[in-house]
C-alpha cells in the first residue's frame, strides 16, 4: 500500500486532511503559557502573557487556582502560568454561569492562573510553613457554636474566642474575658481600669479606712 501512495490521489488527499484536522485540533487546545497579573478583582485576575512571537495575545480574565478555604493575596505584578482545562469553567468560576459540556471552546477561554515561585524570593525558613501578605493574615472558624479567629495585620495581633479576646499592639496588651479586662502598657498593669501598682490592702484589726500597709505582692 505504501508503494502505491503516489498513484492513489484519494489516499494522498485523505492523509492531508487527517494531518490538517490533527493540527487544527492541537491548535484549538488551551495553552500553558507564562503570564503576569495586571488586575485583581477578588478571586479573579486579569493576566497578560509574557510571550514574544508572531501573534500578540490579548489579556484574559480568569479565576485563580485556589480553594475558598485558603486565599492567597495575589498582587498586580505576580507571575505565573495559565493552566488549561478541557471544558468550560464559567459555571464553577462565576465568569459566565451555565454548565460545562463537551464542546470545544476557544483556546484562551478555559484557563486558570497558577502562581510560579521565583529564585529571588526564597522562604524565611524552608522547613516551616510560611503565611504572609501585604496586610498580614486572617485565620478563623466557619462552623461551631463558638467562633474563633486570629488576625495579624499592620496594627498588631488579635485573637478572639467567643466573648474572650487578646490584643497585642505597639501600645501594649489587652485581655478581656468573663466580663473583666486586664491591660498591660507603658503606664503599668491595670485590672478593670484600676492600677495594680496603686491597689490597697485592708487595715486590720481595728477600725479605719483601707490603707496601703505593705507593697503589692509580685
């Protein structure tokens, strides 16, 4: 059959059609390409492709590859790569609605942004989990009878569990629980607004008003 290839125009034509269809199918598939974030809107980013070539690819608005349980503070200028999906993503990303099917979409219409690490941004400790952001981090529960949270930002650190709280700032520490508040700052320690350094002991035995009879117990 191979020897008769040049003598059979139909075979030659079918072969060319098959090659053209295969090339078209490959061209229609999504591409994993390097990109840079140019706009951030909640969990959605707009990226421009970091590519040189014959074609100038347009910016695309796509979801980030992240779970709602762990959010990354993606910033303009962050670099990454587009990850193509085999089906329409608008139904799960909120960028269009509807439900995916098996129709082939445009090769820039089913992409997800995946961040890529950089050799110039090494971790503080390669053996420790690191959580950071321009305005710190937020950890909180979403279920349970007693909500709890920990917030680290430019103002300090605050932790809450139900009605109890602890706040650490540049001015001091404030703890509140059980209807009472303890404050430690530059002026000293106070309990429910009363200075611990100036508290008094009762004068016993005998009558008389309470007076400081000995130093505070440390």
